C-alpha cells in the first residue's frame, strides 16, 4: 500500500522551500563523480544525551540539495562537463521549441482544470510546475522508445504527438483512453500507483531479448516510490540488465504526505542498493532534464542497464481537482518554488541570449489561446458518460446486490427528472 494519506494535517515547510545555494554536482555512479554518503561517527554518551534535548524552534536556512543543473532559476546558463555534450547542439529553434512545448502544455492543463471546475470533466490531475521535467524527458526519447506514463504525464504525451484532447475522454468518463498505445509508443494512462513500472520493466526485458537498440522509460512519483511494485521493478531491471529508465518526478508531496515521511535517504540513492546508477536533476530546468534523460536512455540502448532519474520539482497545484493542498501546505513554500518556475527561467534565458524576440512570444500567446478554445470545443462536444456504466461488467453473470444498487441509483436519477418536470 502506498504512503499517500489524505488526512488533513498541520501545514509544514519542506526543505525545498528553504533558501540556499544549489550545487551543480551529478550523482551518478557512471557519469559524474557521485558524492558518497558520509558515514556517521559513533555517538558518545554525551552526544546521545544532547540528541534527546528538544530541538530549537528557530527555522534555519538549509541549502538546496545537490543536483544536476544547467540553467539556474535566474535564467543563467551554467556548465556541467558530464552532461553539457547532450545539449551542446541545441539551436535557437530547438530552445524556442522547448519553450513552446512548456507554454502550450501549461495552457492545455489550465484549460482542463477549468473544464473540470465547470463540470465537464469528472477529475483532473494537473502538471502545473512540472512542465520542464516532462518536456525535457519527453524530448529526450526517440520515436522507437516506449513510454509508460502515470496519469499526469500530459507534457510527455504532447512530446509523443498525442492530441491533448485525446487525454480528456477518460477524465470525462467516456472511454478508457483515447489513443492507440502502439501508434506513438505511448502506453495508456495508469491510475494504479506504481504498477506501470512493472509493465515497463517487462517490456524492456522483451526489447533486450529481441535485440533492439531502443529503450523504455517509466514515469512515477515520489509517492509511488513507496510501492512494492516499484521495488520489484528495480530488482528485475537490475538482475536482467533491462534497458529501462525509471523517471521519478519528486514533486515533494504524495497527496498530503511529504517526501521526508517516506524515505530516509534521497530517492535517487535507492538505485545504489539495486546495483544501478541514480542521479538527481533539477526538475525545473528543462535543459538539465533533457541532458540527463538523454544520457540515461543512451546507457539503456547501449546495453548498460537501468538508471533511476529523480527530477526534483514541485507540484504547484493540488494533487487532483478533488484535493485541497491548502489544508497541509504553507503558502510560503509554494511561493519559494514559484521563484523557480521552469517557464519563466527559460524565457529569461531566451531573451538575454537573443534566441527569441517579443514577436515570437506574441505569436505563441495567440497559439496558446487558440489551443485553449479548441480544447473547450472538443470537450463540450463529447457525449455525456453513461451513468449506469459503473454497474456493468462488475460480475460476469450479474449479482443480486449490484442489481439492487442499480435500481436504487435509477430511482435517484429519476427524482431529478420529476423535479425538473414539476
């Protein structure tokens, strides 16, 4: 069972909300020199006694975690010898393309959220704040690679040329996914937490047996990392040297459960116990995510086995539209992460480096609004879901209790008709 409690608790400030200097070291055993975790010295009786004293209430500033970064929150390019080669050939057009991907993905996501609030969708899981993690990793894949998403990878779907309106049928309740997975090598959304990592590992083992040079990438969140399915995936992928990249978007919250309540070590370090490399990347830096994911996929294609990538990012919105994050998060935490916005930092870099002008941004704004209108029109033209479909296929031969519940629900639905007709 996953550690994703929905119980309300006192809001807390995460380590990610503290101010500090971000170091740009890499944490892979293969490419950059990994920082070995320090071994704690034995504690003396005096130290043990001191440890029992109540902690001071003063909140101290803590440095941000070590991670791979190529573009700072201020939009300044920094060098990283290990990963620089993977983005060295990016042209101005490529950079503008990454920016366009993030802007349009955010616009689609905002429209879907609004449509849910208007009653057009039953639920929506927003990606707000995670655009760089998804676009950077999505653009690192090749057409022959296979992607196994969760239910929030709208940006990755965009990179795989899935029409965004096809994502919405499931959330409206009119289909189980509006696309053929084999047309774009993009699997249907997976609602069950963590199970897609098993699917991805098995598929990757098949790819290896077929002798193909393609790779597989599996997306999951920090909450899913607590699932047994993920641990089993790591075991099989390691033992069979499967060409799979485990891409964990650590957005700091598994619904209302903060990451520090789920793990005693940084998530990327878990890979060490399974015998393959792990690396933590700035998940709000699209260039760093692109570079690290390219490296990890290249390892997989070359027969070097699995990699765990932890994209350190933040879920700016609620877990889904059925959630209320204000019940368990402080506003200052969200404000601190807003200053690291992935779109704003890339725009700053594009403007400062003369890769884009105001005309480009104006055209993109117009394209964004056009996308929003198309999404609204398509969703409102979709049929209403059949309210009685939930009683179908529960049992192969029917069941007396289900029949009773169906009849009760039919009477409930009819009561609205009676009121409207009176």
